[in-house]
C-alpha cells in the first residue's frame, strides 16, 4: 500500500474545509457558552473497560492497544462516557459542560460510508435536572443549528420508556428487548416479523410493537400511540413527550421539533428521552442525544444526566449543500524584499499584521505584482531601502 494514501475512514481537512470547520465550531461554542456551558477536554486514551462496561459500547467498535503494564486501552469512542467519569471523580451538583473533540470507531469494512475518525461537539447537563433540563438541551440544539446557518432541519424526539413499557407488558426478557430494539432501529421489519415467530406474545402486543416505527409526525402521534399501550411506563413516556412539545410550541419552535416513537435504541445507555437531528442533503443524523441517568450510577455516583452530540462533518455537509460555505480568507497585503534593513522590515510588518493578513512573495517586483494579480490581493509593498507601496492599478509603478 502506498504510504501517501490515507487509511479508509480517515480524511484531511484542506484549507477551505478547515476554515469552515472552524467557523462552524466557533458558532456552536458561542451558543453553548451563552447557555452557561463550560468547555472541557478529555484524553484520547482511556481504559477499555470505561467504554465497554454494561455493554455501553461494543468492544468490536473500539481501537484497542496495550499499555506498558499490560492494561487494555482504547481510543476515545464516546466523550459522554468520559465526561461522566470526569464528573464522578472531580465534581458534584449541577454541571453544564461541552466539548469539541475527535472520536474514533473501528470499522473493518473498507466500503463503509462512515468515518473511523469523526469530529464532534457535544453538550452534557449533569446533576439533579428533570424534564426542563431536557427542554434546555433541545432549545440549545435548535439555537446551535440556527447560529451555524442551518435553517431547515428537524429534531425528532422519542422516549425509550414507551417501547420498553409495551415490551415488558409482552413479557420479553431484557436480552429480547435489546434484540428487538436493534431490529426496529435498523427498520428491519422482516427481522421483527421473524423475531415474533419465536416469541409468545398476544396479537395486540405484537401489533403495538410492530406499529412503533410508524409512529412519527406532529403532536397528534401521541394520541395515536396512547391507544396502543395499557401500561403506566408507556403512558408516562407519552406524558413526558407531550410536556416537551407543549413547551417548545409555546417558545415558537414547533417547526423544528417532531415525534418519532421508533427512536428506541440510539445508544444502549439511554434511559428516557432520545432525540436525533436531520436535514435534507445528509443521509444520516447530524445530532444524537438523550437522557442517560444510569451512566454515573454505574461509576459509583448516581446522578441524572442528559446531553447530545453534533457531528461536525455532517453539519458542514448540510451547510455546504445549502450554499453556506466560505473560501478561506486570502491575504490583504503581499510584500517582497529587494534590499532593506531587517529592523525596518520587522517594524512595518508588525504594524501591518495587527490589522491585516500579510504574506511574503519570494521574488522581485515583477513576481510580486504577478502574485497579487493571480491571488486578487489589493495591496503590495516592496522593501527597497524603505517600505514602498506599489500602485497595482498602474502596473506596479511606485
């Protein structure tokens, strides 16, 4: 294999890509900070067990390596788990945090359209927060997309309790519920049909579970869903979602929010509300989030928590699809040196660079003029005894 090629699932960010990535991340950071969230960083390497405990993440998805003492390590796969570790070991009370990090997923299929390394920005709200904390995260997600320049998007919300309530009513075991969640998340309805051939459940329960993926749309979906369940857990989930929709509607944000009760298994650790962000031009979610009250509990410090992560590359793709894309700025001024005291050059350049982007041309006056013409740079200075500005409109005459 050529050493100048990248491994599959990896990518370079060229100057224009990197510039727009910076603009996007800056816009999101500004919104997160305005909500009182503080930026944190977590390490690239963690102990393998942090990610795999209680099947939070499959070990097959991790890049693994061995430490000098034989301990098994893994590249960062999910910053949420790391933020929980940070909270448990260093913090207490209500904490609002956000991050801007690259995560890694081990993919063995070179034909995959997914990335092995992917940039994310996420926000996490930890502490004794209730449904209003979820509304806070949801509105912050909406404001983040709007600030970045994305206008036509939907954030679909669901609740794992609706599905789990019906599944428990059917007498399914935890492993069976997990298997069925996976099938429904993949929209594998044939697999769901085959699943029920081996499960002893009433026809009404089967109908309710099979109907879950079709329960999406506006608030009227909740009324339809209420007719499919007869257990308190599912009813409480619908009541929870109705409260959130009512809140966002009163804020004038209903155009950005919809219901999808088929969102049942975004991550194994979600315990309540789940949500995903979508828009035209991107064939996958650009935002994933939800409530994960049991994560910190597993680490020895029970606390409520909710958060989301935005895929930066996917958001950039959505923005570019809509024409929200800028070229990396060119220099305002170019200069060349013929013969001049270095202190004079330095003094002039320090003053210029405080207000401008300045680039050097290695050549004579002709090369400087040609460079400015090709790069559409409006001002040229040549250092020949002193700093002399060229009149580019007159062919470079001094």
